C-alpha cells in the first residue's frame, strides 16, 4: 500500500462575496477525502479586503479577518498561510485553491485592479515553492487568475487554464502573456506540462451546486493524479 498523499488547501475567508466560495471549498475537501488524500487548510493571517452582506450583496461597514473567517469552513483546523510559506512545499504533495471573490480580493487584487493585479506575497511564495518542486496545483472559479498572473511571462512558460466562459477575464489572462491560454469549459482543463488543473465552478453558464461539485471532483482527481 502506497503512502498517503497530503494536500494544502488555501482559503481566503468564508462566503462568495468576500471570501472562499463555500460550495467550492467544501467540494474540494470532500473530493480529497473521497480519494483518501489528507489535507491541511491555510489562509492569510490578515484582514479581508472588504466585507459583503451576503443577504443584500451590498458592502458592510465592518472588518473581518481572512484566517478567522476561513476557520468556519475548515472547522477550526486551519493554519496561517505564512506557516506554509516557511515550510515551502515540504510535507505536501499538491496545492489547491477554491474560488469566490475572496480569492480575487484577498489572494490577488484582481477584483480591484484587473490587469494590474498584485498577488499576495505569501501566496506568491507558496505558489512558487510548489512550482519549483514540480508539485501539481489545482484552482477553480476565479482562482486560476493567480496561476495566470504568476506564470504568464515567457520565462515561466505560460499556463493553460479555464475560467469558464468569461470573455473579459480571459482577455486579461492572455494579456498577461502570449503563452497563456484559456479554454472555455464546464468541467476541468489540465495543463499536464505545467501540472496545473483548473475548473470553472460557478463561472460557467448556468452552474448549479451539482455541476460545480462534479467539475471540482474532476479537477481534484486530475491534480492528485499528477502527484509524483
């Protein structure tokens, strides 16, 4: 019997408007458990970029913390992302990112800055550690913009991802590097050369929880399959 694989999952808060999309995050965790892959959740130890009233969709005049909010999804079993940065990728076989606007606000400033987005320093270093070690990375919904931003230049070779059928985001991704490619897709896309698997989740057509769950399942399967 082979060794148990171990995944690092990066959350960004709790709730689609300002943190991790809950259906997507829990789908990743359930599929990892289905595949008998152990996991540890991480989140940035910093305030959220903003807070959204998820009943009305309007901004809320309060402050929340990425790590504290993400602990709701992780059932308290979560660590600061800075700990993973210090470890590099040691002890982990793959890295996964659910989407939600928190990914585009707290992990990268894409929601605010678009093409001029900046990746969170801890996220950039963690991503780089897994890339340098040749370990696979899975991302869904809006989170693939992180891979596209960090891998878009010619030196890094670019990356092929799906962002669902969002033409606007696709244009930004290809603008970050001529070797970046975007594939419209409902389920999952695999860039085997760079060991990146992506799924559109709620960014494709009339998505619903079941389709999102299935697509993320394929993304997780493909990510795990690429583990050395």
